[in-house]
C-alpha cells in the first residue's frame, strides 16, 4: 500500500516535527510512504479568498502529484477536507479533470481517520504522562467526520488521560486569512477557546490542525499561559517538540 | 433601513468592548444553543426532516413564478388583494396608499423584517400617521428611538432585563419594575389600548401558501393574532421567496422552524390567515392585502447564491456563529445579521456597500450544519468573496499577496528556496520563548496574540537531509 503524505504547507514551514510524526505513524501501520518532493499547498488560502484561478492551478498540481498513490493522507482536516470536499466543485465544467479529482478525493484521508479506519492501527508508539483535552477543529469535524478517531487513538497512548472541555466543537477563531483581516474578533474567539482549555484543567490541548494550533498557542502565550499545544500526530508518535 | 455595513470593523470593535452587551450575548448563547439541540432530539430523524424541508423550499424556488401565480389566484378568490412591490420604496408607497383608501389614522404592526428593509415605520410617521410595534422586542426598540433590531427572531435580545426596565420606566413614566413578568405585564397593558384603537394591522409572513392563498404567522406573544384580526384592514408584507406550495409543506417546515429558532416544539401561536371575514364569520379583517416584495430577491434567484432564498428566518445560523456570538447583530449594519445576513445584505444593498460581510467568517460551517433548510452558507460566502476578487473590490496588497503566493506555490524549486529563507527570517524575529510578539504586515494577528515561530528549517529540507543520510 503506497500512501502519499501530503505534508501541508503550514507543517512544512512552521512545525516539521508533525510531518515526521505522521510519517512514523503511517509506517508503524505498515504503509509504504512516499512524499512527493514538489508538493506545496492545496490552494485553500486562494480558494477562501476568492482567487479561483490560482486555486484551480494548485488543485491540478496536487492531483498530478498524488494520483499515482493508493491514498493521500494529510495531518490536517482542513487540507484533506479541501481536497476531498471542495476540489470537485472547481472542475464541475471539466469532465476529464472531474474524473481525476473525484478519484483522488475518494482516497484522501485525514491522518487519524486513516490510522483508525484504513490501517486499523491497534498500538501507537507514543507515551504521555498527564491530562490532555482535545479541540475538534472545524474542517476535520464537519467536512471529514473526525471526532471519534483521534480520541480512540489517544486512548491507546500509555499514561495519557483525556478530559473534555466545554464547547470542544466550537471554532477557535482561526479561519485562515480571517485571523489577520479581523484580528480583533479572531483573538476574542480564540480567547474563549483558551478559557475553556484552562478551565478543563488539562496540561495540554491536543488537536489535528496546525492553523488552529498557531492561533490557540499564540493566544495562550499572550495570556501568559504555559498550557502545551500539541498536534495529535506528535502525541501518538511520541515525538513531542 | 440605512446601511452601515461598510463600517463593520469599527462597529465590531465597539461591540467587543461593550461589557453589558458581552454579558447579554453570553447568556443568549448559553440558553439557545442547548434549547435547540434538545428540542431537535425529539424528532425521529432530524437529517431526513431537514432534507425534506430543503426540498420543499427548493421546489418552491425552482418554479417561483408558477407558485406565485397560483398564490395570487387563490388569495384573490378569497377576497384578498395582492399587490407587488419591486423596491423598498414601493412597499412604503403601497402601504400609505392602502392607509389613505381606508382613512387609516393609526396602524399596529406585528414583526416584519421586510418592513425593516424599507424603513416602513419612518415612512408611516412621515406621512403623519401613527404606528405601534406590537412584538414586545420590536416595541422596546421602537420606544427607544427606533434602535435597530439585532436579531431576526429576538430583535431586542441584546438588551438585558435591567436595560428594558429602565426604558419602560423612562418612556412610560411608570415606577421602575424588576421582574420579567411585571415588565411583560406593563407592555401588555400599554399595547392593549393600541390594538383596540387601530384602523389597520400590518404583519409579515413566515410563509405564503400557494394552494390556499394564506399567510402563515409564527409567534409567541399572540400579538400577530390581535394585530391581524382586530383592525378592519390587514396588510401582510412578505418577500416573493416565502411561497410554499401546500399546507402539508408548512407542516413539515413547522417541525423545524420553532425548534431551530427558540428550541420550542411548537410556537405559542401559529396563525393561518386565509381571505377576508366572510358572512357570519366572527374573526378576520374586512379588507386583506398582500404586498409581495421583490427588493432584490429575483436577482438573487438568478445568481450563484440563490440557495440563500430557502431561508425560513429561524436565526439558528447566527445563534451558532462564533462571530455573531461575540459581536451581536448591530455590527453587521443592516436588517439581517450573522451568516445569512452576510449573503443577503450584500445581495440586497450591493456588494460594494458590504465588502466585509462575506469575509467576516471563519468558514467553520457551524451555520451550515444547523441550517434547517441546508443552505451551504460558507460556500455562498465564498462565492461572494470570488465576486469581490474578480471585481477588484479587495485591497491591492491582499491581491498581490495571494497572487504571489499562488505563483510561488506553482514553482516548487523557487518555493523551496523562498520558504527556507522565510522561515529563518521569522525564526530570527522570535523571542526566547519561541514566540513572535509583532509580525510585520500582519498586525491583525499579533495585536492580541503571539505567533509561534517556525522551527527554523522546513520539512522538505529536513526530509531531504534525512534521505541523504
């Protein structure tokens, strides 16, 4: 089974350790992982900013890079959601590309979903001493149906306790360029999220999307709070930063 | 209503720093989100009901002209007069013409958001007539110098009990009350007199039923029942999109509307008003008029955001929106706030007058999953963002940044080089704790937040180095 790892641009730029953690987990599940060297971005920033032409160009590039793999897996609900639920609409008038996009969409997974439902991973390498809470990032939850999968996997991490926070499914306020365009509103929504995290009493918040991580960690630190912010792949692989 | 949507950012700033409003908004969210969830759990199959509701609304829109004709025919057959308004100004003109025809001096109104679009109350008063809002929320706002509504279901939900008590005390000249029951009692007493003296009642219309020519009104206070049956003349004002084919369809939609709006299995009152008072009948107006309003709706119908017209005005999208929950409805600057407003406002008042609204969303899609008629709100917001981009309505620097990023991302070798330089530069900006306190060109991020610094080397660099070993 050849699994194409879509690293995502944010992981590539900001926190490469998540990419290596994903790699380790996929290999632990017995997958042969390929990492196309030319990959960059799924096009979502352009898509959500209304720049359709650039989105289409980047979508074609992703299809060309990954259609040879048996699966495309990303450590992000947002980027995998872009490919699986939004690419099709971009090529509605283009039958040849439509078919290729649909084929890729059908084999695109968010990382934890892939580990649970395809690789059926029964053990994870990670160990963690302490209590964590899980934030359900929007696209993972509402586009990719990621809810039970990360929790099932976290339950396999030796020493880890999961405690649920209030409003775990409510947006953290990131929203891509929204966080910069409407920084004040975005920060307030992030602050509500931080309050729930702190109230949960967990020593770390775990989640599956780097955009939300940057937002939540940035707001926690500005509040003077040291709660750790970890990607689910880092915790599962035992590769904490 | 005057459009202030171009000032969204400034207005949102004020609302974020209004402590009373923030407390009221929190209370509102904590109450209505669970109420809706629990009441929908009563349904055997929410998703199937929701799909049926979507299909009903879409069927009406697909052949809207036909259903309107059927409605027109059936309403006339029952003695009502059906009038059409192309613009908000025409709505006001028609109401005043009807008032003149029947020698009307005093008008009572139950809630109508369409009439907010045209500023009907102001037009009535300018013509020298009296108008009294009878929905308690609308009444509170009216006597508070016509403060605009902040929500389509609970127009005054931005007000606390104490604020309402103060308004009643000052405007009615009565002793200040504290209990909600007392306040409601005072409102009822004041309004009762108006009902009895009014010559004409104006209502909105939750649904217009094609097969019977009826208007359906969904309320909790009973004010619509009184306002539409006590005066001689009833005028129902509703948008062209509010048509549904059959009463059976209304029954399906009513399983979702009160639950989605207020978490009630059924609202306290549901009026189905059909035709004028017949011989020997006790209830009903002697003269019934429909004003069926376009005001930009037919343009939406032919557009790529036409799904927005399925809206049944439950307000669930705004109740669940993280942006609305934190800034309230006034920041949006027109009649319809929240996610549905971010589509309808630009479409009705012009995209160039509401540039921020389609952008003011995290695209979290909480609105999309609670919408009882499955309007894909974030997808529609994105469609408007595309229009803004295509029409060059976005700032030049945003366009340049996007185009630059898009170009770079298509050239992997250059991208690898530039991103390698970029992450090192950003790394150099960070303090000892690995946080960047101030981002150049992205102050919006760092005004109230740090930016975690990049690790310093990109994944592709590290992966390549690892493969070489």
